[in-house]
């Protein structure tokens, strides 16, 4: 018989409790969704699959939340094969939560003035913080994040640098749909996000899973 899991259980140093994982996924996805809101209100974008979805949303006129969810579907196979069922389920839940938050937030939050540089900085910091929270609770927002976390955990290649490499490809594509100023400010935001991840997400410093 399987033991009952309680939110009141004290977690061990090496493992998060169920409650810790749930709050980590909620807080992480809310922070990244807030970053997307900053970017959208300033006609900026980000990297990763979220950035690709923002660029495609502008090009095709399809809601970001729908594209973000669809673009991530093929990566779940990689997640399951390389990272296991728990990681895959958490990532699927995180992607679903972020799609929900990005759909709901515009109904409750209106930003009347936000300069592109400030939007890029705020988005970079909130997205970086949110992704670190997700990584530390055994999840990503799918896509390149799955590959980046796997490479860091197995090969020692920093996730932030892997993601930044993919971001340059997204920014190159974005030049067809955004003006140069938007691309430059967006790159600043993405650089802040990935530098935060590269300098703060280390398994040798944070051992809990």
C-alpha cells in the first residue's frame, strides 16, 4: 500500500515536499507569465519557445497561449525519455499553468505606460526568477528548457548558455517581424534572464529535487 502524502510532512534536505513543488510551479509560472505581459505591452519578445510563440503570434495573429502550448508538445517525448515521468508531468503542468496565466492576466492587469528598456529589464528579472524556481522544482517550460536542463544535469553545460544560443536564432527570425530597436531591447531582456540562470542555477549549490 502506498504511503499517504501530506502537505504537512517535513521534507528531507534532498527532496521537496509535494506542497513545495506545487507552490514552486505556481510561483514560477506566474513570474514568467508576468514577464510575457511586460514584453507584450511594449511590443517586445523573449527567447526560447515562449519567444518563438510570441513571434509566431505576431506573424499569424494567433493567441500566444495557444501557440505556446502547441509548440511544446513534441518536447514532452524528449522529457520523458531523458528526464523521466515526474519531470515530464511537472513540465506539462507548468506549461499548462503558464498558458492559463498569460490568458487571464490581461483581464486583470492593465499597464498604461512602460518604456521598452524598463520592460526588458523587468521581464528579464521576473522570467529569470521564475525559471530558476521551476528548474529547482524539477520542471521547465518545455522546449529548449528541457534540453538545457538535461545537458546541465548530465554534461555540466550551463542551462543559461544553452538557452542563450537558441535565443540568438529566435532573434534572427524576429528581425522579419519586429524593428531593430525592439530586437535590441528584447535581447537585453533575454540576456538578463539567461545570465541569472547561468549564475544562480547550480546543482552543486542547490541539491534538493
